[in-house]
């Protein structure tokens, strides 16, 4: 998988990871297939985060995400790759949002969002990283 960003929010405490899934769906949405998309990206929101260790972040890059169940109702999250290393525990309830597909070719990164609201708000490019309604 490819990690694009890790956003921390102390009000949760929450961690939001923007990442590409490892495989493109075998039966994608028709508009994704028509546009020639080959990557699916989403935000995974982890709530009630504790024991956070962000040891390395050198920008977007490939890595592995490991999720281990803990008791009671907790998860151990470990994300590691050449460009990053991050670990924490969170509640076992996750939220996935801002699901989109795009073509991975350079210069072809227009995102086609699954959500009607995201399609209206983010038509041509992803918002800047300080856009709290998208990354927060």
C-alpha cells in the first residue's frame, strides 16, 4: 500500500491516514473504469488514539499496515515503510471516508470520488493539506 499522509488531531485524539489500497477492485464503479483509473485511495480514521510513536516521516511512500486486535475493544496499528514508521493503539471502531479512484500515471491524478458531496467539493485536485474538512 502507499501512504500519502498521516494527520494528527489532539481533539480526538485521532489519527487520519490517507492511503492507496493494495488492489484495484475487480468490479469498479463504472465512472472509474471509463476514466481508466487503476488506484483506489481513502482516509482511514482511527479514534481514541494512545501510545502514538511517529518515528519517521519522509513523505509519501510504500509500506505495510499491520492491525492486531487487543482486549478490550482496542487495536494495535503499525505502519512501516522506507519513508515512514508509525505505531499506536486505537479504539476498534474505524471510519473510512473520502474514497476515490485515480490513474497512477504522472500528471493524471484527478480523483473520482465515490461520495456525491466529495465529487462536488473536490472536482479537479485534492485540497491542500491544511483543509481541515478533508484531512481532519
